[in-house]
C-alpha cells in the first residue's frame, strides 16, 4: 500500500485511505454493481460494440466538479474514481512510481487530461487508457 497516496478525504465519494482488505471488498462491490448495470442502461446507451467499457462512456463521469454527474448517475462516477484508485494502489515499480501525497482529485485530473488529449482513442477501454495515463504521469526513474 502506498502510504499517504490517498490519505485525504475525497470530496466526491467520501472514502479515506483503505487497507488491502477494504480495497478488495470495494473492487468486488464495483464489479458486482457494474455487472448489474447493463439491464438498467440498455435503452439509453448506444449499442456500439465495446461502448459499455469505453472511455467515451466513462469520461463524462470523471469530470471533477460540484455538479451532479450526467444523468445523476453516481454509480458511473464512482466507477471512474474507483478504477483510478485501484490502479494507483495496484501498479507497482517498475511499472509506475506514484509519489506520496498524490490525491484522488489529482490522479483523476491526470487521467481525464490524458484521455481528452487522445480523442481518436476514446472508443478504447477506459481502464486501459487510465493505466496508460498513470504510467505516463508517474514513470519510475532509472
């Protein structure tokens, strides 16, 4: 666990730095909730192959603001922040060296900026692009 990386309270989701057990339970919860989402969203979500996992779907929910997320869907906002949280805490050197003190807001802004700068790739899986963004922002020094 990276000490201090997520120690500040996140204003959107209210979580604090989690231990390994809490992180695993949180990821399982996100996976279960995400698996249950397609039936609810089928009528309003475009049907392009891969859309449900694409950056096109999740990027609007990653925008940090005090406003409600699009369509008031806090589940998708939580998924975005949860994916970024998990990647920051799971990726280890030499893949990535996230410095202590990086906040959830900062990591989310890094991912949003990276993906927004690559509009031709937003059809790709959000999780893949988020991992690239984190690796690009905090590479380990040789």
